[in-house]
C-alpha cells in the first residue's frame, strides 16, 4: 500500500511549482531578449528565493515524515541506505542538468544546483534525525552563519558545494549546502512538531478543497515537471518569437 500523502504538503509544493514556472519563464524571456525583465533583483529575485525556500523547507518536513514511517520497518544500515540511495538518485538527476547546461550554456552551466543540493541534503538528513527541535533550530542558525562566512571567502572549485567559490564563478542555478541546509533543518523541526511519528498532529479535512486539487497534482509530480517545464517554455518562446532562440543558438 502506498504511503499516505498529506494534501497540504502537496499543495505547498504545487505553489512552489507555479512560482518556479513563473520565474523561469521570466528568466528565459529576458535571457533570449524577448522582454527586458530584471531577474537579478526586485520582485522576480524574491520570487526565485521564495520558490527555492518552499522546496527546500519541504525537503525537511517530508524527510521527517518519511523517516518516522521507515523506522517502523527498517533499522540500522538498511534505514541509512534507504536515504543514501534516494539522495544519490536525485543527485544523479542533478548531474543530468549539469551535462545539459554544460553542453548548451558552458559559461553559466549548473555545477551545484537545487537537485544536487536536495540529493546531498537527503543523504545528510539522517545524521540529524535524533536531534531535538531546539537542537535542529540551533544547527540551522549555525548553517546560516557559516553560509554567510563561506560566501565572503573566495576559494577553489572543489568547495563549491559548501558555498565557497572563486570570485569569477557564475551559474544559472547555485544552491550550496551552506546556508541552505539550515532551511532543511528548520523543515525537520517543523516536521517533528506538526507531524510527530509521521502522523498529522493537527486537524484538517481528509481531502483538500476543490480549488486546491490542481496545485496538489502539481505538487505530487514536481520532479517530472521540473524536468519538463524548461523545454516547454523554450518551445513556446520559439513559437512566439522564432528569431530569439534561433538567433541565440
């Protein structure tokens, strides 16, 4: 029997899918010179941060629920391997993004983007599963402080995943472990509070309202949509402004 899903989590993830599509549409329109949009500041930059924050926060919440359920069936090495395998599978998907962007956009290709980050975060999360809520919050604060410190210090490429990078570094998508893992820990703390033992600890209707169903659907299929939405956006741009994409290539 498939694990019970909580519609409110799918709904929140669905909202992030919509904001992701909106931001990437704006980014592509600006990148290909179709519309002059400021994607590096203002509202659109805040939209990008909001989108990433929702996804990453929900990684922590979902992990807490999944881990509590997995503990009832697995223990020790098998429990750890479950999340190592899951994290590696998502990290490999991130490498696919790296390969595609390196092929087509070598000057700004994705080295350590959100899928790379989520893969590593899922592998690391079991190490913090026994932390109390207070310790998770303290650890998250430490991650944020370390992230700001790392960003202020230029360093070699092998430390990119931590948040330390050369001054000349540029990437379409960069989500280093520090400070972003702190938000995963906040999600884990909230998961422990609101979903103790993997069960909803508060009262909601069994199903979400009708208007939320489309967003829930998007949330349930967020990974597939992540891979498909950019080709669809580019196809639409190519149809509406044929010279933009062709001229770029």
